[in-house]
C-alpha cells in the first residue's frame, strides 16, 4: 500500500505547492528531482519503477491543474494534462531508478 500511497501523496503535495510558488522558476526542479531520487533510494530496486512513475505522473498532472489560469474550461484541458503527466511519469521513473542504484546493496555492506 505504501508503494502506491506515498509516491502519489508526495507528487500531489509537491505539484500543488510548486504551482503556487512559481517565484522559484527553474529552481522548482531541485525539490522535484530530490524527491524522485529519495523515493528510489527509499523503496530500493524492486519498488523504484512503480514509485517513480506514480510520483512523476501525480506531480506533473497536479502541477498543471493547480497552475491553470486559462480562459477555456478546465475539463477541456485534462486530456492534454494527462499526456504531459505521462512525460512526468517517465522522468519520475528515471529519477527513482537512479536513486535506487545509489542505495548500497547488502552485498556491499559485507
């Protein structure tokens, strides 16, 4: 359950928070990347792919929803935001897999 709930909750929180803190600009990528690496490190190799993809999708999708200020109805933009969410899922997956590779294995500890 935590392999699903934690990445989604983290993505939702960071997506919403950074959409409302746009004064950070390009620097919002630092907490996003650090969280992705941390998820991979925390869940390890078996759960990194799922955690990273869920985190990246939730983050991207919520960031787009929370920051939308256009004139067109929001419901007409949801398919496009979901498509961008798939790109976010790919980025989150890559970050989590890198984070999982940073975690020392039990073999290294011996």
